C-alpha cells in the first residue's frame, strides 16, 4: 500500500521510500522507515494531500506520496 492510497483519519507507518529525486529531502523532513504518519485531508481535486508527521503538518503531491510504501500502524 502507498501513502497516496491512505484515507483521511488513518494512521500509517512508513515501510520504505522508493528511489526518486526527493528521497533525501523527504527523509530530511522526517519521513523515515518506522515513522507513523496520519493522513489529514486532500485538496478538493485530490492533489495535494496533507499528512501529520512527528509534530508538524506536511503537504505532499499524490505522485510523491505514491512512492512511499506504508502499512497500517499497530
């Protein structure tokens, strides 16, 4: 499952981030394997989406969120 498939209100745990130009930037912002994230909402047309990671909110394009593998948080 990818982060872009998450629905608002769900908490997911990051499994991995696919190789892309943004991988190091996403990891610098706290999106590292094992980190829980909460999907907050999507823009009216579906892109971008807002997530809560650690102590802040972050907006991601759906294309970038599609590169982040997640699993349900226990």
